[in-house]
C-alpha cells in the first residue's frame, strides 16, 4: 500500500508539474521587429539611415517642439510668445527666454537637450548597424553605396553636434549608444567639440553625393558645404579663430554648382514666395531641406507656433489651426520699410477677413465678437492701453504681426500642405560670403559683398523703389548687414546665432528685453537633471 | 436488448421495494436562537440530500425521514447541531451562536483558513455585510468596509467609470498600483463578470505575509472574490431586483443668465455679450428621467454528490448625464460533482457578460488608436463656462456655437455624434481534485478568460468639428480589442493532525499566458450620415487626398508568468500558529538575467486568550497577537522593456518615394527586474464581554525597493530620454483599526456598530541610485489655457501628493498677483522662476474612517453608514479658472465677483487656491423590511429602500471634496467633472 501511495504521489508530481516542463520565459515580438530580421536590403538600410531626419524636424523645424528652434527664436529680438490674457503664461517659460532669466531647471530646455541628443543617438545607432554590414552584396549593394550612406550619417552627426554646441557650448562627444548601462561621457570644451565637427565635416562632406532632384531631403554636398560655411563663419565667435577664407571657399563650392543642386546649379528664387510655397520641394534655392508631404502622411505643421485659433481657418481657407503662440515683436516688424515687399508678403497683419471677402473674422478672446485686427503692439488695447510699449505679460489675441512666410495653400489645392522646410538656402550662402568678405576687410563692405546682399534684397522691392533701396559699400555697414539678415531670414530659426556672432545677444535691447551684458548667457546651462544623472558633465560657467 | 431492459426493470423495482421497506415519518418543529425563531435555517437528514429550510417563523417540516435518522441543523454564524430522530415527530432546536466567529472561513488564496488560524493581515467581508443598494461595480460593495482599502469613485455613479482602488497607500511609480483581483482562483479575473448577488464573499490579503502566495503581483495587495456556489438541498430560486434614480447632489455656483446680465449692466461684462436668451446648459445636459434597473434570477440545488447554481441577470444602468449608460446581461453557472467513492471532485464555473455602453455623455477622450479612454467631464466644463445668454439653437434649428478657444456646444455633440462600446466577456474554469489518501489531495485547475469589445465612433456631417476641419463630411472610426488569458495551476494539499499538532501544507505550479490584440480603422469623407460607421469604405478620403488622411492600425503583445509555490500552516493546541510561504516566479517581462524572483513570507500568531492564565480575566473573550513579514513583487509594467528592437519613425523619401523609417524602439534594459516590497505587520485581534465588542488593530511598515520607473536616461549616450529601470524606494506606514460592537441586543431590537479607520503615510525615500539620479518627478500638469505648470512634485524624502507652487503674497493695488520670491521679497507672476516654488499642500488623506450602524426592530432593519477622509488639501482649479473675471467672455463662478472680486489678473497657480478637503459623508442609508408570509410558496421576502451619498459635511467650497486620492495626482478638483449624485434605490429580494 505504501508503495502504491508513493508511486501515486510520484506520478502525480511528475504529471502535475512536469507536463508543462514549461519554464520558458522568452518574449515574442509582434508589433516591433528585431535587428536580426532587418537590414536585408538597400531600402531597409536607408530606412534606418533616414530615421534621424524624421526626428530632426522635431527639434529643428518650427513644428511645435521645445527644441533648437524654440530657443533660438524666443531668446532673440524678432519673435516672442507673450502671455495673452489667460493664454500663454505657460509656467513663465517664454518670459524667461525673452528676458534671458532662465535657470538650469527649465522644462523646455530639458526637452531640447533630450530631443537633440536623441537625434545623435539615432545617428549613432544607424552608423553602428550599417557599419556592421559585412556583405553588402547580400543586400544587392556595393561597398561604395554603404560608404556613401555612412558619410551622409557622419555629416549629419557633425551637424547635430554643431547645433548642440551652439546651445550649450561645452558638451561630450559620443559616437556610440548606451545599451542598458549609461556610459556617462565627460564634458569636452567647446574648442574640442568644434574641432570634432570641423574634422568630420571636412573629411566626409567631399564624399557626399552632389545634390540632385533624386536626393531631395537628403544630406548631400550642398548641405555639407552650407554647414561648413556656417561653422567657419562663426569660428571666430565660437573658438576665437577667424576662418573667413575657408568660409568663402565653402560658399563658392555651392555657388559654383560644384556641390550640385536640385535642378542644376542652385540659383536665387525670383520672388519672395517660391522658396516657401507648397511646391518648394524643388525650390532652386534649396540646399538642404526636411522633406515633408501631407499626402504621404508627414506634414510640415507650423500651425502650433504660428497660427491663431480656429477663426483663422476662414481667413486662409484651411482646415487646421494653431495655438496663437509666437508673434513678431514690434521692433522687428518696424525694421522693414513700408515699401519692403517682405513686410506684406511674409506676415499676416491688420484686419483679417474671411477668405476672398471683406467680411471681418471675429475675435474670440479679448476681442470676442469684434473684428480681429493684428496690430504692431503687444499691450492691452482692449482695456484702453493704446500708448504703452507693452510687455510680455500684456499680450492679447491680436497682438503683433503674424507668420505668413510659408504658405500651405487652400483646402482643395493640388499641393495643399506639401511644403518642405528649408534648412539652408542659397541666399544664406550669399550672406555668409558677403559677411566673410566684409569681416576679412575689417568690417567694411566690398563691392562683391554689396552685390551678394543686393542680389536677394532686390526681390523685396519694386523696380521703381530699387534705386533708393539698394545697398552701396557705404550703406552696407555691419549693423545694416545684421538688420538685413534679420529681415531676410525672419522665422528661419537662425536669429540667435546671428545675434551672438554680432555680439548683440547679451548687449542688445529690443522691445521688452533689457540687456544682461552677461557673456555667459551666450550658451545655455546644462539641464540640472542631466548634471545630476551624469557626474562627468560640467555645468557651464555662470550657472 | 429485451433482456437488458427487463433486468433494469427488476433492478429499479428492487430499489423501490427497499425504499418503502423502511419506516418513514414526518418531522416538524421550530429552530430558534437566543433571540427567537430563526428563519432560513437548514435541516438536512444526515447522509442524504433530503432537507428543508425554516420559514419566517423558524418552523420546518421534513417528510420521508427514517425513524433512526439523524437531523443536522445549521445556520450561518451558528454551531451545527445533530439530533437523532429516534421516532420523534416534533424536534425543536435552539442553535448556539458561534459567538467567536473564529471558525468562519477566510479565503487566503489557493485555499481557506479558519479565522482563528490567520496569522497575517486579512480582511473578509461576507455578503450579508456588503453595502446595500445598487452597485455599479463589485468593489462598491466593500467601499469603506475594509480598513486600509481605499475605493474612490470620482465620477460618482457614472456607469462607465471605474473605481480607483488602492490598498495601504501607493506602492509603485509605474507598476501596478491597484490590488490583484482573483475571482474563484483566477488571477486577474474580470470584474465585469460579477454581479452583486452572485458574490459570496470578498477577502482582502493586505500585508506581505499574506499576499506572498501571489508573490509577483502581491505588492498592491490581493482581493479574492468568491462567488456563490451550488449547495445540496431543495431546489431554490432567488429573485433580486432594484430600481434606482440619480439626483444631482450639488450644482456648481455659476452665474445665471440674469446674474450675467446684472454684470453687463454694471459694466463688468461688455454689452455685446448679451445674446438675448436664458439658458441653463447644465440642466440641459442632465437626464432627469434617468432610471436604472437590475434583475438577477438564480436557481440552485442538487445533492451532496452533485449540485449546481445558475444565475441570469439584466442590468440597465443610466447615468445622470444624457447619452450616458450601460446595458448588460449575462449569467453565471456553477456545477459541482463528487464521485469515485467521494475521492474525485469536479467544480466548473462559467460566466459571461454582454454589455453595450453609450459613452458619449459627459464629454470623452479617445486614445490615439481611437478607443474610448475616459469620460472627461468636459461637457460640464462647458456648462459652467458657456455664456448663459447664448441660445442652444440657431433660428434655423441648427446648433448655435459660441466660438472661442475650448468652446463647444455639448448638446450639438450629443446630437451629432455616436460613441458606443459593445463588449463581451467570458470566463470559464474547472478544478479537478483527487483525494489520494486521508489528508492528501491533488488538484488541477484551468481557466480561460476572454474580453473582447468594439468601440464605434461617428461624427456626422452636421458636427461642428466636421464642418470646420473635414469640409463638412462625416468621420467614422472603429476599434476592436481582444484580450485573453489562460491559466493552468496544479496543487497538492496535505492536512494532518497529530495530537496537538496540526499541519496544512500546499505546493503548486502556476502558468499564465496573456495576450492583447487590437485593430482599428478610421476614415472620413462621408457625405451622407445614413451609414454612420457601417460602411467605412464609402468615405471618399480613401481616394481624395484633399481630405484628412484615413488610417488604420493593429497591435499585438503577450506575456507569460510561471511560478512554483508552497505554503505550510502549523498550529499547536489551537494556541500557537505559524505560516510560511515561498513563491518562486518568473515573468517574461524582465531582463534575461532577472526573469526569476523569490517571494518568501512568514507569520506567527498567538491566541493569548487560550492560555490558562487568561481564564482569570473572563471579560476578555478573545485576544490574539499576529506578527508577519513578507516579500512580494510587482511586474505591472509594459512588455518588452528589456529588449532591443526597431519600430517605425514616420515616413521619409528615398529617391522621391516616401517609405517608413525605422529606429531604436526604446532604451533596452537587460537588467530590468522585479520591484520588491518588504513588509512587517503587527496585528492584535480582541474581543471582550463575550465578544459584544470585538475588533482588530494592525500596524504595518512596508518598503518597496527597486521601484520600476521610466527614469530620465543619461543623454548622451542613450537614444531615448527614458529607460525602464529599477531605482528608488517608497515607504508606507500605517495603522488600521476595526471595531465591532453590539450596544443593544434585545429580543426585538438590536443595534450593531462597526467602525473602521486607518491612518497612512507615504514617502518617497529614494529616487536615485549610483547609476540613475532624478531630482524629482512632476505630476498633474495644469491644462491649457495658461499651462500653469505641474501642480504636484514628488521629491526624494518627500511625501506623495505634495502640491508644489507659488506662495500668494497679496494683490497689487490694481489687482495683480503678488507672490513670494525665495528670498522673502514679493514679485509679479512674470518675475517668478523655479527657485520660488515650494511645497504648498498635500492631497493624500492622512486618515480615513467609516462608521456603520445597523438597527433591527422586529421585521425592520435600518443601516446608517458614514464615511470620511481627513487631513488633506484640494487644489480648486474650478475656482482658479472660472472664479476669475479674466475668464470672461466665458461665464464665471459667482466667486469671481464676490470672494475674488479684487483680483484683476489672469489665472495663476498658487496656494491661494489650496483648501482643506476634510469631509464626512452620510454614504448609505437603508431601510429594509422582511415580510412574514404565511405561505409555502415564498421562503423569504425583503423590500428595502437605499439612499447613497445623501449628505456631505465639509468646509470645502467646491462641489464635492471626494476627489482622486490614489496614485500620484491626488486632490485636484479639475475644471471638467462628472456630476456627483444622490441615488435612491428601491429593491426587492425574494426566495422561493
């Protein structure tokens, strides 16, 4: 009997516990994939190599993120996000950008840091994986194709570092991604970061393909030389080494057509709209662009920052709306002459009408039920203040001129919202070269510099006005060059870099902003949560 | 064939002959207790399934009783009594109350224990003690009944809202924070499958030494729900029903149209804001005719060898908001059989629920996959802020829209939208138990639970959003969800008593697989509303790229849990008790190096009152000390966090054609492991004066370490800004006390009092380790407009639920805010930065208490139940936004022109809006009457009327001080809300 019981227990035990024998806890993936099942074709290699581009637009383009664009524009003299009554206080974030009173605990700056370093991570991950491809032939690729894609990624990484360095100066340089355990890289000096960017660009830009219609949206030679042009132009400010000749040479690579172009050699747009229109994927000025397509499901959506509420839909005959956020500060709008065509073409200003009619669109906040009229002031006019300079705290729904540089077209247009975001365009190369020539010449314009600036300025004036408005070597002073840069590149996310290079960022006065005269403000503090997390990071001086 | 038939006939005839050969009599009598007759007591002829039940006067009649039979008399809460018939035809019995109630059975997971054997912190609530009235969820039945179990319904009786459940405070940052629900042994059971009349008991494993048997999922506690089962005896029917109506409890104090006009005439509001109508939008949104009904019909019976219980129900639950309801029906079947010489026992349960919910009313939010996420209460935000002079309709009968940021006409949405969910839930389980030898048994248990639903959403061509953003065409979306899990468990039990020693041992294996699949699709460009979402392909956005893109999505994930577990209970002379538990469990969710974890627990109990020296103190009838320590885990985080994988990153062109891009899905963490809680529990059970006063006291201290959280990752070099990892620790400390007393116990009048209270402190001890450091975590971001920042900050060393913001320093002469700067000076809002913020309140109640009074007089019974929460703060965001003249031209709360009249500045978050939230609610009042029917057809009948949430006593100025108080965002009274209600229920229970 005992034996019987024992046996029963034994069988039961085996039976009960053993029938599964199942202690397998491996995970099965369904809606994501492993690397083992990827990188099997050129298509997939490029799908990985282009992941950083869809990420980059989130911090570089004005698409609502708290990245490079937000900080570059709101800390400068052209755009502001004032409080508009109950809207837009946003924890005081935008006040502190405008007043340069930020701390190392700014939520939006934390986001800028994480998104931009996330971009570096995507590039590094792609480089790591693509470098590991041993047999390109198995993917029906050549080794040259692999190397060209890698060169594109090296240049893209250097571009990320250039932009990171612009905001924070002294940062680590990493070329690998962390898996599980953090690597906690150490801060390197701005000079070291600069040197890294310079070396990478100088090495790999010549290996890039030339820009062509086929490669729209990719990082090609025109993009690479534009980056080099920017790096050299700012070298004196960033690391104390003037590099005017190098800048001019890089500009010439583009101007000459040697670096390629979408339709042959890049050329200046004939008018003020072509470069920003919903057909701008083939804009002849474009050197580097984020390729969006509303039809393909990837829309350049600037509405959050730049567009008003739903009442603006009737004005532009569109089906999207924004946060009524960024406005043009009065002094920046005043910087345009009345006959400057850009002042009309690139802004929404004055009374707003339902599209194609004279019927006013009505306000919904301070001007609820009354016609919506954008005014060149940021003050409580609805409460009778028609005279003060106003302030960041005193905006209203109709304060300030508004963005209208990029135009999406109307509902029903064939290319509705097909706009690309242009990162570098030929006009900037002209300005860079002109500035290098002037700086090389002791801050005085040469005729070549004057011609370069006039080439684009001419678009902004009627033929009758042009004779009075064109620059001469005498009128194109350094201050005037900065002002014209501002007028030409407004909304293009470049103002902070320019102000810093012209030493106006911490010493300038504009509208509600008083200078801090603190050179430490030219770079931002490292976010305190990152400092706490990585003991090898060093805080920037003055924070 | 013929032969066989004949043989059977002979056999049955023989049986029949044997049957009538014995002398049989009819026995009758009365069963009573000390207080009088006992209705509903059971009488069974021992060894047969011949039985009867006493009627309302305690009388019974039992026929066909052998003269030498033995009758067994039983009644819940009383000791069984066996009486030999010995030819008597009248047997009156007085049952002895099982006063100590210590033989009461408590469910502890994978088995039961007697109450006196419990050594850990376990609470048990039986059906008779449940909250009365209509329950929207089974958890409503025990709200306030279990000290330390916090059940909060911030949306009152919205039939589509759940209760947030938290036991002994918050124990996890990102892991599961609500207790594991186990229904009849199925871990992770679905509460939809339970109806209030099908539940036998709800048991709660509170501390680690009890919950460790469910190791990996035990951190937040375990709630064990046992359903009613078949019982031997006469076939019985039960019918339970109620009808319920909701009434608005308190309306927000906004300006009426005439008050709005008064302000226009005073010049506070501009004249163009008078649109000439008088509208109370709040009233328009209320369904005054709401009526909920519930019917549950059950049948049970069978023999000792095989018995069953089956129930069917129908429930139509209507919320106070229009277009807000849930209709459901379903059933539950239990079947039990013993065989193989009583050695083999099979139990089978099946339950199903079919429900259809109207999710439109009250305002809603969808997930990014198009599933319904929650009722937001945004419709009622509009009710407060919409201009009361604005009409609802235009003259042409279309809806009038007040244009403006965050403005919409909720009645237009109710008319032009459809949002419904159709859900089916099924659960089936079977347990086969074999008694191998005396004391040794083995059992195998399998279950399958399937939950599937479809959510449909349609916005018609007349909907305001469609007119503006979709060129006046309709929009339709569908979302399908399927989750199923299978569980297989095997256990071996061994119970043996050797003299004074009793041992009960259990060993088992558990396997659980769970998977979720979703599918969704959406389209627009519907030019006709006739199809709604039933012809998704007819929307021309599929072909017209001028319309917003249509889309679709699908998703699947799964995970597995595998465990080996054991438990040994030992008792000596019924004085000394000990329990040891060990569960070793593995989860697929964790890193390759950390799949498995061990969860041990030990506890001891000492029945001091059983000691000889206690016999000198007869006043003390029960005194028992319990001490327990246990380790439990938490695995409630998303799947796959330890893995390297790629996922899509949006499209980008390759040579002119847009293709998907792929990049790193996450920062993988191969070292991801369990969150672990270690808990001490000290308990004391007591009873004095023959247990007229009894109760228990528990003190606990728990530390959850290796907190799972998606921490800020070091960038560089991580790709993503967060990584799921184990950092930090949370400590919860608390005291729980339960006291029951019977102040009056007379023949026809009795009064019982139950009091439960707890105090609890939660602190984040650590948020960093040597690898990951975070300064603090932020919660409860204040909404647009204004985006005034996160309201709550959780700092290392700080309490959970701290409000963190500016300190009010007064107003300037022209009514602008002044706040304190860190250095003590004052400044305007525009001058404030991070360094000027500080802790300004806390939203977690430190004390909770409930008091239940049950009075019975003859056939009447009356229950009065109070519930309260104390010592916490509320951020009154309604007042912050609506109580401010700057909110114009939207409508205002009256406080804008009274309390806050001096204010002339935009809303700002500061301690100015922090208020004390302490409250007491008269939560349930029930009057019942048991009919005394002289009929053999009806066994028992009871009618009752219940009022819930009848009165709230509080100093809080807002609508209702009972807000979310679990998790990390407690104490925020949001702009949007779902009206809290008083509800009145009339119910009937009949047994026949």
